[in-house]
C-alpha cells in the first residue's frame, strides 16, 4: 500500500485540440510549444509542484508519443519522488467493458483504481491547455474552509465576453446555484476556468452515477457538476485573479505568446518563487550578430539571429538568416527563416523552413479586406519553397510523402 | 550501447593561481564560462558523451561552488545506481593536504583499486574543447601503447600551465618529452589529458610515491618515457586553455565566431550543465544588441555590443555595455557605460556609473560587489 496523499491532481490531456490544426496533427495539444522554451503542460505541472501536490496523473489519449516522452519520469518538475510523482494514464484494455475515454468525467472514472491507491481526501481536476500560474493549495484550503463537495475556480471576465464561457451564478457567499453554459444573456461574469477541487468520496459517487446513465456524455461541465448541484451538494466558486488563458485556438495561442512581450500583462515567468519548469535543451546561449536588430522579443537558448526581429518569440535552436524579417510571430524549436524571407503575424512550427524571399502572413493594416486577415500557420517540418507567398490565415502542412499517401 | 570501460578522473583545483580573481571563492573547475557553463562542464560532457559512466572529481579547496554545481550529477546523466559521479575531497592521514596530482592520486588509491574499469582518463579542467574520447581510446588500443598523451601542434600559449613538448615519431610514439621548454615557434605541446590502463596507473603512482617523486610532468611522464610505450594523440580541433585573465576574456569572446560555436557546441556531443529554469531572454523596447551571446533569464533594455551575458543579467535602460563578460544575476543600472569589464556573479552597478578597461587589461569586478 502506498502512503496516503491528502491531495492528488489529475490533468486532462487527451483532447485532440483540432482547432490548432496542423500544430496538433501529430502531437497532443498539451505538448504544443509555448513561450520560447515551454510546452503548455509545463504550466499545470509546475503549478502542481509549486503548490506541493506531489501525485499527478496525466490522462492522455490523442497522439501521446511526444507528450509521454516529454513528461518522462517527471524529473524536470520534481515529480519523480519515491512513492508519488507524475504518471501518464492512457486508456487501457480490461477483461470487459474496455473503451477509449468517452469524456472528461469518464477519463477520471476509468482511473478510479489509480486514485484509490493513494486514498486521497481531495482530487484536483486540471486542464492541459491553459496558461496561468496558480497556487492550488490555496484553492484546496478554500474548499476545506467552505466544507464544499466541489470548488470551481472562476475568473471575472468582461460582460461582453461572458457569453463565450461557462458562467456560474452564485449567491453572495460564493455558493453556486446555477450553471449557464455560454449564455446569450449572462447574469454573472464569473467564468469557469475548468479547474475543480472535489472531495474524493463525493466525486467518486457522482462519477459512478454518471457512468450508469446511458444518456450522459460523461463530461464534467455538462453532466457531473449539474448532477451534483441538482442533488443539493455544496458547490462553491473560488475567485482567481491573475493571468489565465485557454490556448485552444490559433489566435489565442498567438495572443498568449505575445502577452509575454507586454510588460502590462500580469504573467511573470521570471518569478523566483513560482518558476515554470520545463525540459531544457543542452544548447549554448543564443547569439545575436553584428547586423541583427532585436527589439521587444523573447529568445531562447541555442538560437542564432542574423536578421531583424520585433515582437517575436523565438524558441530554442531557431535560425534567422541575414536580411530575414520576423515581426509579431512565433518561431518554434529548430525552425529556420532563410535570407530575405518576411514572416509577419505567423506561427512557424517545429523544424519548419521558410525559404529565401518567401513571405508568410501579413500585417492587418496592410490588408484590403480586413475580415480575411488572420494568423498564418506553417506546420511542423514544413518546407516553404523560396519566393512562395503564404497568405494570412492560411495553414500549411508538410508535404506527405507519396508512400504515406499510398498507405491511406 | 553505452559504457566503454573507462574511468574518468578530473582535477578540479588545477592552476587556480592563473586566474586568482576568479578562483578566490571557487575552483578552476567551477569558473563560469560562455554564458551558462562552468569550465568542468566541457571535460565532464566530453567524458559522458564518450560513454564514460563513472567519473571521480578530485578537489582540494574552495569546492563548495563546485559541489553545488555538480549536485548528484543528474545534469550529466551521472546520477546512477551503478557508477556515476564521485566527488573526491582531500583525504589524508597526515596533517597536510596534497599539493600535486601524484599525491592526490595516491590518496584515492582505494577508489582506483575498487573501480572495475580497464582504463582511466586523467584530465585537467582548465580548458574548453569538444573532444571525442572514444577516438582517443581507439587510437590508444590500435597503437598498442601503455600510455596515450594528447598534444597539439603549434606555439605554446603564453603562461601555459606545466607545458611539455613531445618528440613524436611517424608511428605516433613519443620519443622524448621536455618540461617547460624554451621553444620559439611551433612544437607538439601537451594537452593535459592522459589515457592509460587503471592497473598501470596504480603501479606508476605507487612507484613515484615509493621513490618520493611528486612532480607529475617530470616524474610521472618524462621519467617513464623509456620504460613504457607512450603514444601521442594529436588533437587538431578548437581548444582554449585558460592560463590568465586575458585568456579567460579572449576565450569568451571567441564564442562569437560561428565556427568556434559550431565545433564547441556540436549537437552530436552536447555540453551539459546545471539547469536553472529561467525564462527565455527578454528584449525591451529600444534595446540594441549586436555580436553578443545571451543566456536565458536576461532582461535587456539598453545597448549591448560584443558581450557574453550569463543567466539572469539585467541591462538597464540607456546603459551602454561593450566588450564585457557579465556573470549570472549581475544588475547593470540605467545609463551606465561599461567597456572591457569582467563582472563576477551578483554584481550591482548602480545607475550612471562608468567603468573602462582595455582589451589587454579588462577590469575585473569581484563577486557580489556594488559599484
């Protein structure tokens, strides 16, 4: 029997993230690179480690290879202790009733045996696709103080945007009395962040009830939480202040990277007391040449800059050739921008090559038809031939080899 | 497959006096270098990249920073159940700590006896290079030599520590060795890396000790050249020995050369170091930078030219920093003017300060000073 853990965390990391298009074609969303040296999952993992949660399950399903490899033993996050640590939990076959994870709640349901091994009092449910820094131990303390069955972290959003979120209507003491999923006329501006603390005994009961209901879509937000509310359980909202962003779309991923360049955005990744840990590549410091021009940018190690960059996030091992221009863009690990190429408002994925004099993306102010504007995306390993133009909002994938085509 | 039957031994306190300023509070091995490294990272990574699983680091004094840097050896994959990293501090029954390599090797006799590796590589830690030790072993075995010494053809660098020159015959065997020779022009000068069988090392060390001979170059190498077969391995790649503060400065500046970086940081044989989990370097509005090497965690708001910036350095607005080596977490205030300055860790340069050195004499600001 393993030593008891009072609190354990489960990170939902199995979704396809189809809205990220080519970026998640062969890679799970939580493993998508972010912020020059991180991957999205570094945020919940580091938050867990910094909050003192030592037992973390990561539920994977879609394209898990890169994510599994990245998490490894959990050593970069100090999650490799003897009796606790991070575990990757894929769906598995059993003697009867095997299935993929049918929904977020089902994913946890299928892993009840994992959770029970630690005999926890509380289980924290997290998403693998949010960028934020949060002390979960404070949220657990709040949960205990309010003697709740479930505590839901909420963010106060502008009223105009409230209809994009799941909204919680609460009494003055924070008790939730109603859920409003993307309401047309929101009554409140408290949006659910998809971060929950459950009292494990209660959650287990409702997961089993949910599983027994053939009409349920086995989702926390749609099924389990409303069921708990209807059964009269005590649900409370935990107000979170600070930076939080769901990076599930190309635009939000791009924006969130750009937020790191804005000194007015409250997301400080250099905070000694709340470090975001990641797997570090063994590369030398980055080099900026004599003729390079660098402003308002974030540059990781192993990168060589010979061209001009402004409002750019350059990951490790990137090469920006002389005469190349990169503005308002994200260049992921190992990508190359060759001489004379111009990359604007774009995401260039891992190991992609932008050929000589190619043009990727465009500034919105240079566009005639403003509604056709968007962030251009060049997929992983994609080679843009010299002189090619990649239109704004376009998404280019690497050429699949004829052999792969034939196999389909 | 890893594991090539070699035991690595690194001398951490070697020629400390050559860079007195930098080694006041640390060993030569833990002198910061190249924006994110310590000198020992090069030798240690060379060993690990060649499949060595067991490394002993011999320390003498001031090795707190070295132990802090090495930790369990995890960053070099040397935190292992079988073998791994061993820090070997002074161990002596007498009152004096050892002074020479021979004394220190004789004090770790138990460690040498209890190791099972067939070969030993002895290396100093006062140089930077990316060296394929597998190739050294292959050539050692092929030459059927007893001992392989490394050398390089060229002029002996100024102030080189314990230089030797080798007379090497066409078969690569060393015929003669001179200690601290007065040679104008090029010769085969020694690189402080030696490969030999572990059993032979034990025999040779015992022999020196029993005769009260403690000079490594004269008694261990020169005296034995007739007795054992010495093979010379010529290293032709990039190497820079740190023999003086000027050397230290120059070696840092040479990293701006793409050829030097490509060779030293060869991605097939990476140089590992302790990880700090800093965020990527951030450039502010109006920052200007040229020909510089910048590590993670730096924040640059001023002008930087021909500099090596270590992790967590902050360059204030309006500051103009040229030809500087700035170590970890040093803060440069607003509107400072700095030229040819080496700043150790945690230095604070307050706003509006000016400091000027010269190429042949960079100013040195010691650890945690406030200017």
